[in-house]
C-alpha cells in the first residue's frame, strides 16, 4: 500500500475534487501532511497563508465514501479558503473570534452541501510565526497531540462535530509551541485502524510520537503511517481514510522550506 505525500502522483480527473494543498513556506517551523492513497472517504487537509505571519491549516473528516461526499468535501475546502483568508487577513484581529466564525461558516457549508445532516469531525488552527502560537478549534475530532519538553498534551474537542446542528458553535483555544515542540493531528481512520481485533488507538500514536522526536514534519507524518502499515501487517483493504498532519518547531531556528 503506497503512501501519497503532497504533490505525489497524478491528480484525480473527476470534477469538483478537492484541490491538493500546497504547504506554505515557514520561516521558523516545518509543516506537512500525508495520507494513504487512494482516498476512499472524506478526509481533507488544507493549508493557506492568510497573513505574512500566519498560516491556517485544517484536517476534516466528512462522513461517507468519496463517491457520495466528494462535492461536500470540495465545498468545505472552498469555504475554508475563502473565509479563512478574509477572517485572518487583518493584523489586529481577535483570533479566537475569527476561528469561531470560520467554524460556523464550515458548519453551514457542510449542512447546505449535504442538504441535511452529514457528520464532519474537524480540527483547524492558525499558526503564528514568530510568536509560535496556534489558535484552534476541535469540532469532535481526534485530539490533537502537542509534544514539548514536558511530554505530550492532548488538545481535546472544543465542540461537537460539524454538519450535525445548524447553530452548533465550537470554542477556540490558544496553545504555544516553544522551540523543539511539535503538533500532530491524525484522522479517525488512524486511531480506529484495527488488526486481528486490536485497535491501533491514540495511545500507540502517542508512543510513536514520543519515540520519534524529529525536526522534519514530513518525516513525522510519513513514518507514522508506515508504522501503522506495519501494525496492520500491510493489508491492502482499509475501511477508512488515514491521514496525518504535523507542525514542527525546530530546537534551533533556521530557514525551513517545506516540500
């Protein structure tokens, strides 16, 4: 089973496919995402630079198979890019309020595109270069994992999944990523992957994270899914999308170009 990283492989020719995300270059950090190819469900990761000092990123998991949810995923990405750019472009914004507004717009888009209920766990954040902070919401998504010198902290849900209730609102929080820290997000398909009756689980993700302190985000996300492949004994039929997104701040500042 092959892994597809950013810009690998041929583009899907079907109309209304989500746009494959380009990772913005960061001055003081490294960011990347990797997923199992082909996409069979509704995982979507995206990145956009919204400010000279800010990059917005997201990992969504729209319920259903790709044939039935492709339009919804594409619409959600369009909203993420349009409203994300508008909400976070100003210098003096209230990031928490902007993040909540983005959550509301994404929820509205998913409900309208699905013409009804369509569950979508989602994690979105805005990384501020220089400050080294991430303002985020977690709408019923697998907890984000923040690793620093003190160990691993979970970033649990701040609200319900998107696509369930028209007036549901998520809270927003802010965390700091000091030099040497890293943030790792995994889709539900990673945590719930099973082999021989045993679930991979978030605890195994944590164990991997603790044992793989790297300053390269692509290595972090790629190696995790390779580790997962080993856990499942390389079976070629998977029940769900499996995606990992990583943000790493090196211990020593440097000019980093992501690929």
